[in-house]
C-alpha cells in the first residue's frame, strides 16, 4: 500500500485510531483523561496515609500526565487544536525550555527532573501541568466543562469525608494528628488525601465558588442538593485546617459568589446557599475553638504534658515543617533559637515570623541565582550551611509559601515572567469569555482561577492541588464554542 501524507506511526491500526477521531471524540478523550486524575490521585494517596509510600501520588500524576501529553500532541497532529491556543502553547513551550536551563544548572539532575520524594514537582511536572492546561482548553462544549467541574466536586467530597475521619479522635492514621515542631499532640488537623492541610484548603476553596454559584442557578434539584452539601463540607473543612489560606480563601470565595448572585438578582436560592455557608463557617470556628478540649490536645514544651486551653490558632508554620521535615524529610527540623544559623531564627507559632522568614531567605536565593534559580524542586540546597545532609541543617525549608517567590527561587526570574505572561493571557481571555457567555459556569471558573492566584501569595503548589488549577485555567483560554475549520 503506498504511503500517504496522513499515515501516522506507519501502522494502519494506530493511524485509524487517530485519523478517524472526530473533534467530539477528541474532546471526550480529553475529558476522560482529566477525570482520570480526579479519580487516580486520591485513590493512589490512600496507601500513602497507611504505609508511607511517598512515591505513589507522584505515580498518579505521571500516569495521567503521560496520557495528557500524548493527547496534546494528537490535537496538534490532527489540526484539532485551535489557532488561538498556539500562543499559550508557545509560552508553555518556553517554560519547558527554561526549565531545562534551570535543570542543567541545578544541584542534582535526578531531583530536578523528577522532583524530591513525596513532592514530585521537578521539570516533568511543568510538562504535565502544561498538558492539563491545554487539555482543559480543548473540552469543546460547556457540557464537558460542567462534567469536569462535577468530577472535581466529588473529589472534594472524598477529601472532606477522609478529613472528617482525621478530625475525629478515633485513631485514623494522620500526619497532622500531632504538630511536632510546636510539641503539640492530638491536634487532629485535617489534610484529607492531599498531603497537607494547605493543599487541602487550596482544593476546597478553589471549588467553593463554582459549587455556590451552581447551587444558586441550577434548575436541577438533585444537583442543587449535592452543591449545598459541597458548600457546607468545603467551608467547614477548609477553615478547620486552621491555616491562613483556609480562612481567607473560604471567606473570599463565599463573598465573591454572594456578590455575583446578588448582582444577578438570584431569589430564595441565594438565601439558602448563604445560610448554609454561614452555618458551616460558624461551626468550623466553634469546632476549632473547642477542639483542644474535644481532642484533649496537650503540649510537652516543658518536661510535663500540659493540656492546652481552648481557642482558635493558626498553625501555618508548624504545618509547613510537619509536612516537609517530619512527613517527607526534605527539610531540616525546626529548632527555636538555634545558634550559628546564618538564615536567622524565628518563632514558628507566629504568622508574621513564619512568612517573613521563608520569604526573606527565598529572596536571598533569588539574588544568588536570579536567572536559572536553584533548580526545580531544589530550594533547600542553597540554604544548607552545616553539611550536605538536609536533616543536619535546622530551620531550612523546601517550600516558600509564596508561589511566585518559590518559582523565581527554583526556576529563575525568567520562568516567573513567563508564568505571569501566561496568566495575564489566561485572565484576559477568561474575562472576554465571561462577558460574552454571561453565565454562572464561566464566571465561577474565571473567579476560581483569580482566587487561586491571589491565594498563591501565601500558598504553594502541590501535585494533589495544582492540577485542578491548571485544568480550570485552561478552560479560561479556550474558545467557548469549538472553532470551525474553514
């Protein structure tokens, strides 16, 4: 048989699979891949909670990420990818190329390629996230976009269910039952299957706006009930993480949805959703306030075990070091008032101390490596001052809780500029789509992306939470109707 210009892979069977794929089936495959992540990531995270197999969530990201990459290339090969996606694709390509420059100049190639154990946010994650972004931009119809959003709701509810088991003092394995940097025991903070209360809060606040707005405007009573459950569970659990993102993110998400619904003159559904959110928020604060008594939380700061008094506390600093040091061993331990620490000392229980400490030291890394950064997932290495053993260096950290500083510190200022350019393009197109479509679906996705970018001023990327953002950001740059070929 003579070769034709359309032959792919030199195999008839494989060629038929791709060449005979219609735009509708291509959009359907893209949706299935993204939904696959929403199923696989929490499923693969269960063994980690019980057996501490830290590579398992990274495997879930890699499996779905490879499928995403393949279908992105299929879209380009088949001419399914609309021309309006070429610019964001070029920006993502530039990010990948600069990531290779950073990888080449990194401390350890293997870590910068695959990411550190339990983090898995090396150079490959840039490839995976970019592919999720482009697949999210190529779902074709609002029906597919809505299905993806509903899949995210169910993932969020699974996280909330697991979190409930962690918040109750029933002995379920939980990395955040104790906060060892503060010598606090039986705190029972929820992290769900996200790996950290911060990542959990990001997932739930990201989904709270669409859950709220859909509950107000949907005419499907069954879906309205599901969304009301989401509003209650997402708000309650996010605040119970007792981190700044959980509280600020929940309040902002509810306010944004309330204002939109009020402007659109929603009826009694708005009141019902608002009351549900307020009850959940109040219950979360009350539960957090009396949690020390309910859990019998105690401290060992002295030689004796002393029960702590009730009250609402933010645990951002202790969560960060519990995550990186005690859970993953990718940072040094926290020690108060350490001697000969060139990075300085700080009070981990103070929000201002914690954030100023990690931001200041990340700025020092950026000044030292302004172009290539320290390497993907390699922020800890330029901070080491005693030996090459991470554990031997108290108070060093692997995550700066400001994603923009973290990106510049690990992948360089050019990577930060490329990311900001991509986000400006995303938001400008998302705003245009919102104006032309004028419905709750586009508004809520656009607003969720904006909220996530704002929360990244005090937040950080994670493989359990970041892919959801990249999917929704991709939707913002997509055409609201499939582009017709001439």
